[in-house]
């Protein structure tokens, strides 16, 4: 099945639904180590994305992701808006003006998203951030879009789970020092949720 702009937009809409469904969980996770705004910020941002895509769908997969990026950058406060905005913007740039997403373009987009987040947030693996989920996800390989996203989603969740025992070295959670250990990083969890939603959409 071709993965055109419409398919990518459908995947983004299902990711928006996933964020809404997990809003309270993300709030609780961020309350434990941060200021508790992650669930609401992300849900609000994806609400604006949903509204924009329901009005009109851009012509190419890259343009869809660029719309996601610009909306999140404009509407989401805290660290999450600029970081997710950068991830989607770099992914959009990697797709260029291709009319359809391919497995190769997807691999390039995941790697571009990771390098954008690392450049923007200056976090490394082990710092207890979304980088711990996105780094293994960007290593995912496969011959089809569905295979790659399925592997990326599983790797992202395993990476997110690996943040639990870590002491945070970046972001607001780092203010807690040792007390940040024992908690799942909210940004790593939301990264895993988004990739899982994309994988589900690709498998339907
Ligand atoms: Mg926060």
C-alpha cells in the first residue's frame, strides 16, 4: 500500500488520539520528576495539529510532518515543543518533496529526527530524556515501513523503560538529583507512545 500524504496524516491523527488517551499518564509521570505540564502541553499541541489536518492535508508526507513541526513549535511550551518540533522538522527535511514515504526515507527521517533532538537538547543516551527512547528507535531497520516502525516502537519503549533507574542529567528532572531515579522519563514515554501509534497506523 502506498504511503502518501493522506496515510501519513492519518498516522499523525492516530498519534494525536494516543496522546489524548495517555494525557493523564504523562501528567503523572511529569509530576513525579518535573512540573507536570508534559501531558497537557503535548495534548494541546496535538489538538492544534489535529484541527489543522482536519481542515486540509498538505500535498506530500514531508509537508505533513512540517505542519506538525511548525504547529508544535508555535503551540507547545516547555522543552517538549521545541524538541518535538525539531524532530518533526528534521524528519520533514529528510523526506524532501517525495510524494510517497518509502522504507529508506523512513530510516533517514528517524535518524534525522534523532540528530535534530540531540543538537537542540544536547542530551546523550543515559541522561534520562527522550533521547533514550529515540536513539534505539533510530537504529531500527526493516524492509517495509510497517516493519521499521514496529521495530522502532519496540526499541523506543525498551529505551523508555531503561530510564527508570537513571538519575536525570538534563531538563527539569535533573534538579531532583538522585531523587529522579525510580521514575520513568515522561519525554521518553511520549516518544515511545508516538512511535507506537505510527507503527499501529502502518500495520492497519
Ligand atoms: Mg514539564
